[in-house]
C-alpha cells in the first residue's frame, strides 16, 4: 500500500503529527449533550380529593439501567412524577442490569423501611424472592410491567398490553383499509425478536384483530429491535411484495431503520403503523410526509402512574373515581393509537429513542 | 522443494529461502490464481443454484430492484470483508470489526460531530476505524499478543465505549448529505454499491499487483521466511490491521447512511459474517492464500440466502442453519478442489 523506502524519521514524525491531530479531532467529537428530554407530563389527577397533600410517604424505586429510550423514560417519568407531590419522597436506587445488584438494591430499600417499593425487575422470575421478602416485611410492592412469578410478591401490578398493541394496530389497519375499500390487501408485519413472548403476543393480537375484518397477515419478518436489523429485514421484505397496502412495525426504535429502507426503495404506496410510541415516530406522524401514519403505544408513562399508585397505597386511599376504597391489584394499560389527529396530546408522552 | 539430503538446519534454511522467493515470484502467483479460480467456480455455482431456486420460488427474485437490493445489503459487510481478507491472508484475524464499526458510527454521529458537518463525520469514522486498527496492530505485531485475543479485547472495549458515548441510545443523523449516500443512485445503482465496488477493485489491485500485496502473502505463508527475505514483518502486520480498520471506518459511514443512525447495536456478529464470507471465498484461515473475488462472492452468497428466505416469507432462524450448512459444504468442496488442483 505504501512504499517502504522513504526516510523513516520524517515519516514517523508525520505519522505522529497525524496521530496527535486525529486524537484532537476525535476527542472533540464525543460530546453528546442532546437537548434534555422534557420528562413526560401526565394529566395527573390534580384537583380531586386524593391530590391534597397527606402524610409524607417514602417510595423506593428500582429499575434496570437505561439501555434504550424506553427504559430511560421509565426512570425519568418516575422521578418527574414524584417531584409533583410535596408529600412524596422518592428513594431511587442505582439502576443496574445485574440481577444480584438489583436484589441488593431492593434489600437496602427494605432496610430503609420504605413505605412502598416500585420495581421494574430486570427479570420477573429472579426478583420474585426479594419482592416477597419486602411484602413479608410489610412493604407494599408495585410491580412495574415485567411480572413476578407469584401474586404474593406484589400488591399491585401495572404494565403494558402486548396483545392489546397488536389488536390496536390491527384495528387501525383494518379500519383504514375498509375505509379505502381495498379488497385482498397485502398486509406486511415487521416483528421484534421472535423468541420473546412479548413479540408472540403482539403478533397474535395483530392476527386476531385483522381476522375481524376478514384480513390476514402477508409477508412477516422478525427483526432484532435494532435499527440496522429493521433496515435489513425491510429492504428485503419490500422486494418480496411489489405492492403492499399496509405495514405494522412492532417497535419505533427499529422503525427508524424500517423507514430508512422504505425511503431508499422509493416506496410510498402503503401506510405504516409503528409501535411503542417514541417521540421521533410521533414527530413523523405529525409531519405527515412519509408512510408512517400511526403508532400504537406501550407507554413508559406507566412509571408515572406507578408512583401515583404507590402514594395512594401508602396513604390508604383508593382510586377516587372507582367505588372501592382500595387501589386495584392488577392494572393493564390500554394501547392507544396515536394518529395525526391526536398526536399533539401524546407527543409530550413520547420517549426519545 | 526440500528433496535435499543435507543436514536438517541447512535444509531448513534452503527450503525457507526457496519458499520466500517462490512466494514473491510471479509463477507462484499464477498458480495461486489458477487454484483460486477453481475455488471461486464453486461459489459461482452456489450462486447459480441460489439464482435458480430464486427463479422457481419467488417471482420477484430476478427483478432489477431485487438484485440491486441484494447488492446494497451486501455492500457494508462486503467492504469489511475486503479488509478482513488482507488480515487473514497475512496470517491474522480481526474479531473487532463489527463493534469498531458500531463505535465509529456512534462517534461520527454524536451531536458534537454532526455540528461540524458531513466531512468531519466521514473523517471521524475513518479515524476511529484506523485508530482501533492501529491499536490492534501494535498489540499484535509489537506486543506479541495473539490476534484472536487482541481483537477480542478490542471488540469488548469498542462495544463498551460505543455504549458509553451513545448512552445506549440511537443517534439520528440530521445531516442529509450522509443519509443521501444510500438514496443517491448514479446510473440507477446505489452509491453504497459503487463504494463497495471501488473498495473491492482497489483491494484486488493492492493484493495482486503491488509489493504490499505480495508481502502480505509472504508473511501469511511463512512468517520466518518473510522475515529472512527482508520484509519488515512487524510493521507490515500492524499495517494490515490499520487497513482493516480503514475498511471498517468506510463501512461505518455506509451503515450510518443506510440506517440514518449511529448506534452501539450496529454490526452485531459482523465479524462472524465477514470471516465466514472470507473463508468460503477460499482464503485459508491459516493465511498465505486467498482472493478478494472469493470474499466478494462469499458475501454475495450469504446476502442472497437472506434475501431468498425473506422473499419466501421464511423466518430468520432457519437462515442461520442454511448459512452453517453452506459454510461446511463450501469448505469441504474447497478441500477437494485443492487436492485435485495440486
């Protein structure tokens, strides 16, 4: 590649200088301070009897370390929600992706005698024991999203609805196609990691929902929840069907790659529905320039609600719009469909991927 | 070559010198190309079979846009494989390519880097790739680390650094000049495919028509002979990893354009895909022999398989099984080809 006969001294000097220069350029390039994400503001039930400050409660909070936008939003939402209440003291432990470290963290929360612990476990199965330990110590546990093995391990579970996501996506696709009067539509699906139960539930919901309209899923491929896999799978999938009428992509993060592939192929004859509800996807929907017309939510604002529930539990209140004086034991969130019409309402709840 | 009956040390010396000379001489090169042609013929055969399967099972396979999609999907891993071919021919291995590519994509798409514009982004990706390659090269050539270990360590470190810089978030590219690389289509063919073609052709020329290429063969074929023949073995070995890093940097720009993002999740297991493509392309894992054309064909075989599976709406798990089977068959065929050719 290079001739090897040039004087070594000069060349090494040049190389050295180039190296120093390169290092300077590179270190200048690691800055990554994005404009800080405004934490999601929920339409908290401020104004009813329950929102009046009561006795001060300590809420312990433990979640995995943020390895993607959704988890980051969970932690942000929890701390933002706690700040809204003058009677809530949030004890958030160091987020970790290590099971043993999370167990240890929850144990310190037990020792500190938190009133309620809100926990998004790294793994529901493996954190069940320590959650039961907390319950036995008289600390009520709110289980966020990834469910524990035993109902004895939590007072209340709150989480998203994967099957419901599929249903919502199917409903949007079905309604739109009926409205347009498309018969025999080609409906494509880009799923997430196929071996995960959540992916299977999403796909099942999608299939069942489409069946109500007499439609079925055509080309279906699984990506890996990553942008690159979304691009790779979609680029090929688009070639398998010269005409597509609708597409559902399970995850807005891999959706960035899906949209890139669609743009690169110059395709625009179909509409697409996203999943999870990233701020980026919502901005695309709002701009209404590409194929992305809707996204079905798996909202990280569940963390905000979990903090509200924890406060109610600790203060001995129920949910004031319901008859029962206690907080329910099981709350599955609805997977709402965000479209151009209602995107402004949901945009503040979207998470940065 | 070694039919002398003189005492072992002298015989060894003579053999080594003859070997080194032969490696650098033209006749050996033509013999090599002849052997590798036989090998590549096998891969062309595999591609032809895949083409026939495609024609039967998927009516869109033989369309212009599908073939161009295959080429575009092959381009990123293809560029990496060209660099990998050099490293493996030189007797090494580079396991860090996938995650160094992720690191370069992340580093070149931070808010700070993007604020300097597309030229700096490209330079940044190339520098990160070559920098990581230089570290690999120095550790292996001067630090006497086994390539497998040194580049495995680099894989881990690069992944960690990429995750740290990006905070494990996907970094959207706002510079249209970068995003447009994948959508710009001179003569109807994606710019990424053109880049792949240029890298492959330049790689072929460097490997087969320059002293640098001949030295690479010599070092991979017989390190000691190469050293005795006066080649700066250490310096050359280090440079091979820088070359691989350069290819990885180019690939990082390509994947960034293709996905319109930089991410620490890019390039997962690309090292295995690249090594597999190089190996089924007829390059010896022990070094000393190999071709760029074979590696390119190897990449095309794998990409075509992926494409065929998706066109037929088959799931990806089965793809990996097919890939595994093809690697084994290709290597077995090669061994037969080599035996009949020599």
